């Protein structure tokens, strides 16, 4: 019985970790007025009829805090890369000089910063919902195990452990959201 309890707790922990990692990925993609190649993650380019991630057909760099440089390994890829960035609708305008693509990241307005902070808080809340869903699933599984013969004390201890994990992960989410909010609101 104890292996099943441990498995149930480990599964809940794994689900909660996945939710946290997803939030981290989403927060990295949000533009904070500083140039970062993470803004281009998830953009795919038509590379000889195969959708390929941008970072696999070019070199991405940030020479300064306001500029992203994309240098394709194959010069014929400049136009498809430019097109892919425009279609991604991330609010950035690529400039093609025939050799490379330059993207200037414009500074954010106060109004836009507030919108982004709302978006970040919403992402944090959605992640908390995922964490609570993992807790609920674990608690339901523990109740089933109790019906199958698990002692009530072990079931309560396991539920408390799952609740502690939930509290820890919720605190991590709050810290991540608060940190990213500070990044965005500072000019």
C-alpha cells in the first residue's frame, strides 16, 4: 500500500512541476522591453517544406538590450524567416538587409506594461488551477486507496504532504509572477 501512496504523491509532484515549467516558458516569451532570443522561441520556418524551429536554421543573438540579430545559415532563408516572424504576430518588425535580419525591440508604454502585468497574473492563476487540479486528483486517488485498505492515518498524512506540496508550488508561482511583474514595470 505504501508504494501506491508514494506513487500517488510522486505523480502529483510531477504534474505540479510540469505546470511550473510551463509557466516559466510562457513568462520567458513575454516581451519586457528588453531584447531576448526567447521572444522568438516557438517560431517555425518553412525550410524546404519542413517546419523547422527558427534557432535551427539561423544564429540568434542580442548585441544590445534593444536589438535581436538573426543570421540565417542559408541566405535563401532570409525571406521565409522574415515572413515567419511577421506571421507569428509577436509585435516585432523584422528588417532585412540581405545578409541578416535585425529586429529592434521598442520600449513598452505604461499602458502596455499594465496589460502585460494583467496577462502575467492570469497565467499565474491558470497555473495555480493546474496545481490544485493535481492536488484534487492525488486526494481522490488516496481516498480510493483508503477504501482498498489503506489506514486512515496514512491517508491523512499523505493528504497533508500533498497539501504542503501545493502550498510550496503556489508560493513559487506567486514569486515568479511577482518577479516578472517587477521586470516589466521597471523602465
